[in-house]
C-alpha cells in the first residue's frame, strides 16, 4: 500500500513540568514500520523530557522536548506554556549528535552542567547547533541513543517510504479534532498543506469515491485508498505501459529493452537482478515479472537517480600531482555570517570540513595573554583562539574525506605569537602535520592526494633557503595583503571609516592588534611550510619560464578575471604546474561570493568561497565536488592538465522536464498560498556553453505539476560543464521565489528517465520533493 493511517490517540499534555514526562503515548504507524515501537529510548522520547537550551545569552531555560508519533519530528515549548508558538525540527535535518561538552557552545557556556548530562545536535545547512542539558545522565543517554537510531532508520528509507512517511505526517496535522477520521473540510485543508489547489467538485468526487461507508468521513482503508489515488503517477504509468504492452506486466526481456534505452547494462541477467531487488509481488518476482509497483520502486530508488551512483564513491585517479585537481576551498572559514560584525566560531570549521572542504583559512592576529586569535581583523567580528581552531580541525579534518587538508594562514602575528602558533600546531596535530617533504618524493614536485592521505599541510610564508643571516626571522609581505593593498587601498579606507562610525566600541577596542614585526616570519612557523609556500605572484611570463611547483600565489577575484581576460591560455598553462588560490574581494560587507566557474575554466585549483553564504555560487561549488565521493578533490579535465588537450567533443543535451512531486509550501502561514512552479535548467561552463532555459509556470499546483517540455543545449566543453535544475514560484508582480535546486557535473549525469532530489537554498534535503525528467545526450 502507498499510505496507511491507523488509529492513534490524541496528543496528551505532560502530567507536570516537574517530572519531565508526558502522559502515556502509543507509537504511531511510522515507528512500527521502523521497528522501534518497543524501544526504550524511543518510548522515553515520546513521553518527553525537560531539557535546558544552553545559549550564550540569558540563563538556560527548561523546555519540554518530545518526539512526535511520526518518528521524524521533535517539538519543544516553554516549561510553563507561556504565550509562545511551538517550535520543531526534523530528525532528517540532523547532521550528528555529540555527547558531553563537544561543541563550542557547551565548552563556553555549559560548565555548570555535568558533561554526561549534555549533548549537542548539529544540523545540515545553516541552522545553528542546539546545545542541550538533561536533568540526568540517563535522560541524556536516551535522547542521544534514540536520535542516533532514528537518523539511521530515516536515512535508510527508500523514496516510497519517505513519501509514505511524509503524507502520514500531513494527515496527522490535518486531522484537527484528532478523531482519526477526515471530513471533507479536513481533506481540503490537507490538500492546501501539500501545495495543491484542487477544484472543489473534483476533490469532492474523489472524496465520495473513497467514502464507502457514506458517513462523510474517511478512515482506515478509505483513507488509504484516497492517498493511493492522490499519489498516482500517471507519467510513470505511461512509461511502464509503453514497454509492458497490454498485459501491464514487464517481462525480463521488456525490462532489458527499457534498460537499453536508459543507456545502462542491458543484459537479461541485470534485468532479472532488478526484478528480484525491487518487485513487491512475490508471485511476479518468482516468474521474473515486474509490476507497476515494482517499476515505480525501481525508478524512485537510487538506481533511478540522475546522479551516477558510481560517482558517490571515490572513482578518479588520485595519484596525480595536487595541481591537477580542483580542491574544495573556503574563504574566511571562521565566519558564521557576514564579515562586518559577524560571529567567528570553531563550529564554522567543523561545518566546512563536513561539507568536504579541503582548504580552510585562518586569519591570525595578536591575542591577549600571549595566545593568537582568529578573526576578521578590520571588522567587528568576534574572536576565537587559534588553539581552539586547530583542535577542531584535528577532530574533524578526516571524518568526511581522507585526503589532505590545507591550512591557509593569513598571518598578522608578531614573532613571539608565531612561535606559539607553531607550537600549538605541532602539539595538537602531531603526526597529522606534514613538516618534511615525503620520503622518496622530489622535494621540488607536488605529491598526490593519495600520497598525502591523512595529512595536514600549512600554506604560508617561508624563509629563503639557504639561510645566511644570523637572525631567526625575515621580512616578507603577505601575498594577499600585497594584492589587496595594490587594488583596494582607497576602498579600504572608506570601509574603515564606515566601521568607525558603526562601532559602539572605543577605537582602542575595535582596532585589530597587529605587532610591529607582523611582516616577519619566525623560523618555527616557516619550517611547517613544505609544499604550499605563499609568494607574491611574479607574473605569468616569469612563472612559466621558471616554474616552482611548491610555490602558490593568491589572486583576488578581480585580479584573476584580469589575468583570464588578458592571458587566459597562459594562466591555464601556469595552473598545470603550480597551485593558485582565488578569493573574494575583501570589501564585500555581506560576504557575498563570485561565480567560481570562470576560475575553474582557467584551471585554478583553490577557488575559495564564503561557505556561510548560500546562493547559486555555493550551489555550483557543491555540484562541482558532488562527484568523486564528495572527497573535496576532483580531477581536472585533460585539457586543463596538459593543454592543449582534446576534450570529449561537442554534444547536444536534451532535457525533457516532465513533472515535479511534493514541492514544499513556501508560505506556511498562509493556508491558501499555493506555488505556481516553473523549472529552469542552467548550464554553467566555458563562456560558449553558459545558457539557461525554462518551462512555463503551472498555476496553483506544487503537488504534482506536469510540464512535458523539452529544453535543448549545445555544449562545446561538456567535461567542464555543470547542470543546475532550479524550481521557482512564478510571480507576475515581483521577483520569483526560490523553491529548490540541484546541481551536478555533466560527467556525472545519467541519461534516460530520472528523478532529481531537490535541495533547499542552504543545501539541505527537501525530501520528498523531486523532479522527473528524461535526459538524452547526442555527440556532434
């Protein structure tokens, strides 16, 4: 069955705030399907617990946290039920659960609570951590273990199971009087919740067709039938009918024909294996037949995804020099928001590393008590200890990817605190820190990601060799500082003036603390720089005549564009031997990003973006590094590794946008607000390939809109192209509203009938929202 809905008791109120538990609650159908109805941890979560939210401001208040019967939502409210809207979060949006004082927030503000009572929920996307303290160690353990189990079960769900789970939750919310029956008015309310403005006459006919008892209420099997009809996929039925013929059953041979047209392994052996894996009807499975339900299960599984599932694992050659890879890179990694007055946090490093970032930036300044700090020196951002940043990097550097992490140091510290920085890195990172060239490797050539697995590299200034002066320092201007001084001196003065006006602090407090000898580098810090020596850019002509692979230059986006415009081929050649880093202009107060694609087109490896700023630029970055297992390293196309090289050749891409399913409701406060969706397909690549086309919009239907429109693109360099699918809500009087998107490399695109799982603006899943498309590529 697609959806069932069994009797459940109404939500009961807690007996009293003092005992931390609600009244007895029976697990709903969703938890039964997960096999967790008798689980002790889940039972405690269903009853509810009083937990304190630990925040930087104000005293921690106890709130009642309780798992809902859908097994996927946690609601919380004030202890004494003051006039406050109930809040909630989805278990599916939790990235991880940390026990004890394992977050920046709890380390700073949770000292009053025993570590065994505390835990932290980290979320996907931009939502802040939730730091919590329970009344007892036992209560904390129940929540940590229970949430971990739920996350595992929900992650393992198939798309049909996620859809079932989602509609079950909608039905629960629409049943206003909690009698486990649905009146027509409640059904209309449910339809609005799921983003569909259905004609009243048609809706009532559907309602009456399912109301077998004739009592103007739907319950039990009647409700199941209503959901089954509502969730029909006519477009999938049409595809199935095209291959199955009149008998409406696919034989193994007919499924093989479908697989051939999909561009997949089209053997009878593979067809039979798919039937055994996805067919629900045991009798059909035994006879090597596939029914419509099995076919839908197959197309809604990972096997029907537009992303090549082989590319969700590391599949590229990882033995080439570092300069032959695009490397996921972050700018101002310490910031959680914009660079003027924003917050600096070690959690920003954790999030970036969890997103596959392999090059993080540390702006290091003189701190109090001899301890260097990390923050945006010319602004009013908060400060964090350099030592704490290094500890966070140690703990999270290799959880997402085993390949090397580069620490890009922008050093404003004096000699004494530079020595402190070096000491912290050695003592905290230990063997992770690379301080010597690899044994057996030419010290003048860059090693490969494979050779550097599990290693942390330092990018920074280095003393000249051999060293003849008696002193232990040398004077070197930071390459990025030189770039910014050269291009932006006048603008920076204006920015400083604005900061002075805005600041509520005294001039002494707001001025960054930079030592007089900050332009010098200490030998202890210099010794840690091996393969990423930061140098001022010597010019393309000189660099091409005298390549130095272990030197790296940084360019602002403005300088990089100028180089691309004036000497693009020479810059591509330069990037075949050396690393280059591109960063956003320093004067963007809102920490906005630039289009990274034009930098990748020139072979630049470390194209650094503000990871904390969502937008199409970060969508492209996520799409670029989606393949190769999300490890943060993507092998550049042959034309960028040994130019001039031949690419895969020109091709024509045809995308038939067929339907969308369960698009999210944008205005949850307005029940009558339904989206008018359209789909835009964008190609981002070399200049000749950049293009976008869109479908017409569909009025008042975000549940199952159908377009059946084909969009075509001609690509000159498909191996560099990214494909971005965007859904927006059409508005004739103002800007269209963003609904969802998904971006992937052309090289990871699969042809045939495919589902696209949409993501929100900050990159979190919008499950069960999908697009259904047909893709065909033809070489020219």
